[in-house]
């Protein structure tokens, strides 16, 4: 496929990704706007709100400024007139990254990942600039350069992940292949980078799955509290629908919080609060239905939950070990130790990034500190995953196990070499 065609297709993907993200926000807001104010209402405020929320979904902090007339009408204290929102609904940004990864892979399949990445990144950046310049609002204020850089960076990261991953596995005849050849020349150490990345990916998938299960269990265990908070909100059917959409947008955030709880450090829901297996210390929290999932107390036996990250590391170690034995690689001890260490370090780094994206401010005063602590979560995940991975990767192999795997490999090679007879 021609390079210009690839770039244009990637640019179209970027335009679709931005349009879908904005439409997902604009459609329910339009419905709410029509039902609340009617068709004769002023529509000028709808686009700035949608633009600010789209930027907020890409981790752009938003400064909320409540007008004086609203303060007087609602009776909000003056100190609550200005506050920051920096806890983003990650579902919006996650959609952008996944859509970009798909686009980057398509460009790499067409044998010109560079053109695809460049075309998609440029168009998405241009859209981010247009949204940032046209969506300025006096009540929802964002920093201009962050409103441009962070959405574009999210899309660029997805493009690079999709393109580089495919090029590393299948080859691109360019830079990635040259790097791959250099790594292949490291001998026994050649599997270390790729297997460490593969192992950390296994850990992330396993931990996210465990966190999702924990959230589902909490929903069933504390459904009564969640329903009571929905009823206390005194909203109609449309309000309940909008509130549910907001909760779905924050579902990835809740999953990361559950992972932080399972790993041990837990998270905060306000200054001076803590929710962890070691204990729960909460003051007055907002009446959001999602916060009804918070456990009221904890017991020492709940610390057994730290075995979940250890098990995720062990799963990654088992998969990497089986792969190395099948390919006849990784016999020396130190390369396998480096892979285990790489899995632990990468998992810790990803945990720190997840903690940064799922912590921040949700209101004034004590609500300025919400979410897990990046350093504590990274340290806990890194050590626990390292222990699990090291157990599987560094344990000596039994000779019967080695003999069985050699037999399996020989049988597979014999089946592959058989020729069909008419």
C-alpha cells in the first residue's frame, strides 16, 4: 500500500476516534439539556462542557469556578466556589488508547508504521488543538497546553504500542528489525527484554481481572448500600441514567482501586483516610453510590489478599518458563533472574502510572486527596510480583519434567514434518 494512503487512513482513524469520544459525551448531555431546558434553551454552553469533559477524560485537570449568583442561590460556602477536579474518568482515555493501538497495528500490517503513526498523531493533535481553543469555558477551566498535549500523548502512545508490538513480532524491514537483530546477538540474554515485557503484560491482565472480580463481589455484597445512596440522591429516571453513565466511566478507576486494596497499600477517600486490608479509617464521604462499595471494616486475615499479586507474578513466570523451555532458551540462571527482575520492575512502573491516573481531587477541602499512593502501590506490586515470578523462573527443573517437555517437542516436530499421502 502506498505511504500516502496509509497516512490518510491513519488520519481517518484519528478523526473517528476523536469524533466518537466527543459524541459519547455530547449525546447524553444534549438529551439532558433538551429535557431540562427545552429546545429554546441557550446551546452555547453545551460544547464547552463537552470539550472540557473530553479533556478531563484524558487526565487534563479541570478547575471548577462556581459563579457568584449560583453560590447565593444554592447556599454554597465561599470557600467551595473554586476547586480542582483531577480524578479522570479513565474509560474515555482508555478508549482513545485502544483505538489508537488498533490503528497503529493496521499501519504496521501495511508495512509502513512510521507513516501511519505520523499521520494519526498529527490529525489527533490538530483536533486536540481545535477542541482546546473552541471549548474554553469560564466555569470549567483547563490549562491550554495540557489540554492539547495530554489527549495527543494518549493517542500517540496507543499508536506506538500497536505498531511496535506488531513490528517486533512480524518484522518491519526497518528500525525495529535492526534493533531485533542486535538483541538476538546477545546469546542467552536475548530473550530478556521481550519476555520481561510479555510477563508484565500477563501480570497486568491478571491483576485487572482480579480487580474486576473484586468490584463485582463488592457490588453483590453491598448492593443495599448502593441502592440506598441512589435513592438518597433523589433523582428521576434520567438523572439515575446519567449517574450510571458516570459510574461506568469510572469503572477502570474502581478496578485499579480494588487492585491497590488487594496488593495491601489500599487507597484514600479524603485527607487522613485509608481503605486497605489492614484497616478502614473513613470520615464523612460524599454520597456517591459508587462509594457505597467501600468496606466498612477490615480484619487481619484479609491481608491474605496480597497473594493475588504473588499469584499473578507466578502465572507470568510459569508462562515465560514454559516458553523458554519450549524454545530451548534461558538455561543459565542469570538471564532468568533478569527476566524475573524485569517483570517486577515493569509491573511496578505500570502500577505507579495507574496510581497516578486514578488518584487526584474530586472536590474542595479534604476531598483533594483521593486514590492510591503511587509509591506505595508500585513498591507493593513490584515486590509481590517479583516473588511470584522468581519462584517459577528460578526453581530448578526436575529431570522428569525436562524429559516430558523434550518428548512433547519431538512429537510436535514429527507431526509438523509429516507429509500427507494420497
